């Protein structure tokens, strides 16, 4: 079956945040192809669905126009004839193709995870990447259920918090020495750990998971490197993501960690572009929402107004997170590099009474990173100072003012 679309210029492969945003910007001239059984949704809010705060319909993205969305899986790219071949037999021609294929969850090499010859994860083990993953976890995570979350990065912390909200008994196992080590310094990480502990989450850092043990086809225990066994009803794998590059690699496009793109987000084929988690720009694969949306906007401008569009120069991502706990949620924001070098200037303010922690790092007279927990009234102005990359005044007084006064959102 061939879908002939003589007026379509752009086919967008992947209906996640980046793909849906780009298709919406391009309007009726774009065809969006997505393989998930659910309509496009905001992946960032999946933890709120898991926690029971939102229904799946709340995080749905605007529907593409009639005829602008094809639900199927692409299986091959024919770059010579400019055709996408799909699992349902469709042959979708394109003038311009955009890869927005996203990323897959990393499945750690745990002993006993896959039975010999078994292609799928056993019962009781869940990645946490898609709406289907979220709904399966929600169905399994009733009050009193025993859950082990493997991985203490941003996703693992969010999953543990959401499962605790549903009444599960949660153990979080993090191989590194602190939680959210990519975003937080040790002091801030310890505050997050204390907050999770107050929610009832049992947190173990410097704790390597070695394997799992199955009973009747389902994982019922997680084995740690020291031989300790954790009984479990459900095991969540939150060990990071890896860009989905299989189609691009098989088609002969340049792929390193991600699909390599230039400042116009073009791949090694002039008719093919890539955005979002699958794209590698300037040697980086960010796999975050903000760069994905920025890339979609930049490419939409380049495709619709090439004479005036600016090249994509990267995204400075700000991580915002709220960990609810009754009337006293923990608000968190992190940006840039929170780690310090010997010649850096560091401003750190802690107020145990108010439960706040604020730290910023200044390097060569520029704000290069910061971590804020508690009251976040100053985060907007600090983030703007960081994004501008402009030198700070010599006396540093505006920086102190931002840290010690409310306002600036």
C-alpha cells in the first residue's frame, strides 16, 4: 500500500515531544508517524500519571489535523527513493524527512533478567519510558506492593516518589554515591534523600544490583552485589536512556551515539533531519525535554522561513522538580554545572529553619551553575543570568540579592 501525498513536504517520524511539536508548528504540510498505541502525550508528566495525580487524558498533546497522523511503525528508510516503509505495508514518500525517534530505556545486564531465548522482560519488571509502561506500573503498584527502583537519577527519584504516593513500599538502589548526581551537588542530594526517606522510601546509595531471581516466570527478588536479596512484587528499571538510531544506522546515515546533525539539524543526507533524543548535536545527546522542544522550534523555523531562521546553537537546560509531601513539598531547580573547581567562586546559603538550600558557582566572572531547594522565587532571574552568559558585576551584589530575596520568577 502506498500513501501518495503530493502536497506533503515533511514526514516526521516519531510522535514524542519533539516530533509532535514540530508537526504542530508545520501544520497541515506535515505528516506525523507514531508507533505507540496511545495518541501523542507529554512524556515529562508520566510520573504524575503514575502517582495518580493526573489521568492519561490530561497529559495528551493537541491532536494533529485530520489526515496528519499515521499510527504505525517504520521499519526501513529508503533514502534513494525518499520513502519510509512501514510495518502495516504503507510506503510513505517524503520531500523532507525528520527523525524524532526518541530514545529507548537502558536495560542493565542483570543476571537472570532474561531467560534463555526469551526476548521480553519477565513479569514484574518494568521500564519507565512510555505511557504503556506507566499504565502497567500503575496497575501493579497498589497499596502495600513491594517495589524496587534500580537507578537513582532524575527518573529513578521521580518513579520512587510516584510509587510511594500510591502506597507502595519502595526501595531505591543507586549505584553511585548520591542521588541525581548529574544535577545535584552532595549537599543538595542529601536533602533529596532525606525527603524521600520521609516519604517512606528506603534509599541505598553505592549499592549495585547484580541480578534478579524469578519464580513461575515473574521476578520476585532483586539480588545486590553483597548477596543481599530484596523481595519485590515489581522492579522498575530507571537506568537511563539510549538514543534510538537503528533506522538511521541501517539506512547509512552518520551515527555516533545519536544521529549526527549540524547547526541546521541536518543529517548526512541533505533531505533528512533529526531532532530530540535521537539527535547528536555538537557531540552531545541531551535526551531532555527542553533541547528537544528547542530543536523542534528551530527546525520548524528553518523549514518555513529559511532566509531568516537562526542556526541551532544548543540549549541550556534547567531541571525543575517538585516532590510532594502533604503540605510541605520539596521544590528543586538545578542548572549548569554544580561541581566546583579550585578557582571558582561559590555562594552557598542554607536555612535549616525554612528548609532551603541555595548554591551558585561563578567561573571567570560568569554564572556557570546552581542548585536551589526549597523556596524557588529567585530561580527565574538566576536562570536568565546563566543563560545570558554575560559577565557578572565585580562586587557580586546582584547575585547575592537574587539569592537572598524573593521575586524574579
